[in-house]
C-alpha cells in the first residue's frame, strides 16, 4: 500500500501528459489572437487591429514572429478553422470582409493598415507561417509538426486547401484603454494569468 501511494504523483503526471497529448492530437494547440483599438462596448468590429498571435501552452504564452499579412491570414483561417479553403477562396474571403478592409482604421480615421493578399502569394505566406510555428513550438518545448497544425489538404483535382487545426480565442483591448500599446517586445514568457485578467475585465 505505501508503495502504491508513493507512485500516485507519478501516475497522475503520466495521466495528465497522456490527456494533453490526446487533446493536442484531436483539437490541436491553442492560440490567443490579440485585437486592439476596439470601440468600447462593441464586439470585434471592423476598425480593430490584429496586433499579435500567441501560442498558449502550459501556463505561458509565446508570440509568433509574423508580419501583418500573416497575422491577417492567420486570423482569417482561425475564424474558418472547420473549412479547408483554396488560395482563391481565401483571397475572396479576405477581400469581401470589412474587418480586413478597414483593418486598424479606429487608430487613424483617415487611413487603414491592411494588405491585399492575392491567391498567388498564399502558398508563400503558408510556408512562412509554418516556419513561424516551427520556431514557436521549439521555443515552448511543444513537440508538434507545423504541417499538422496548418494543414495543406489535397483534392481529387489539382487544387489544394488550407486549414488551421487549432483552437483559438480572441482578446480585445479598447481604443481608450491604457493597455492599448504594442505587445511586441521579444518572445519572453508571458504568464497566462495576465491574459486571463484582461479577458475577465471585458
């Protein structure tokens, strides 16, 4: 009996690791997408800026080193994670969405901070997102293949579809909030408690 009791912490840890692996395989990793310049009282409307994307893993957040174009693409894929979409569908979807057409306009009423993403460039940006995912997985110690998170799916024809296999949540900072400032400052570990506090204040 004492021997069994002494092994309990080890067995519990093994159970947790098995559960974590199972969840990662079925749902994928979890990302937090940060929007700022939200109009107070609104809920994710055009005019906000996609300022950063973080991998949330084991109580810490790790920022993906991606450009504005890739943040827009990641945000779009996160909103449509149930669908595998071709480069043409992605181009049309982003072009038709006012959120991306008016990106960051709340910060400056006269101009927007956006990017046109033609279908011919989607493949290149997917490759760069794979590279960024590989870096952040290495940094966090998460053993995952980026190609199994940002998936490239073939079809019976010559077209391919792209799909993000992950869970995502969005954090918003109001336009008038004192927290309205760039998050970029190197890829130091950011405790999830801070993100949870920001979410709880909304």
